[in-house]
C-alpha cells in the first residue's frame, strides 16, 4: 500500500473543506453589507470542487486521486429588502438591498465542512497509525 498516496487523498479533502470554511466566513461577513466597492450588492459564493473522474467507470480512479477545488462561483440570489428610509443606501421608496444570504444555510455549510474536515483528519491519523505499525512489524 502506498501510504503517501493515502496521505495525499486526505490532504486534498482537507484543502477543499478549508476553502469551504473560508468562503462561508466571507459570506457571513458580508451578510449585512449594502454594497461592494463597485456599488453592486454582494453575491454569495460557493466552492466548486470535484473528484477528477465524472463517469461511473472512473469514479474509483478519481477517488484515488482525491478532490480538488475547481474555483468559486457567485450564486444568483434575490436581495433581501429591508425598509430603512433613513439609511444612506436606501432607494427612493426607502428600501435597502442586502445580499440574499441565509445565516442558517451558511452555518449548516460551515458545520458540514468542519465535520468533513475532521473525518479527513481521522483518516489521515488512521493511515499514519497503519504505516507506523507496518514499520514496527517489519523492523
């Protein structure tokens, strides 16, 4: 068994989940922002990740290569309107547009990413223990 390969699979999974946590933090930080530097409303981001093989025949082969971050995608969501006539960013009717970010959904994404990260850490630890035990048996 190639232990370095097993370490690489866990590491790639940990990288994807760390990126998910970072993106979720950005979304939560901008949930109450009214506009970005270019004057538009912030749009929530999602991480695009995939195993390398898209077809069933290559799923095992793709799983053996691990996951990778393919990029970030802006999600088209309707803005959340709040009636605040005194706000400097209010429109002529007194409504302020906030990003369509659901804190509950973002927290679920965060918890899921953390749990998957922990599972990858556990897999890495198990692989390390197997490698150490193999060295003890061989030496």
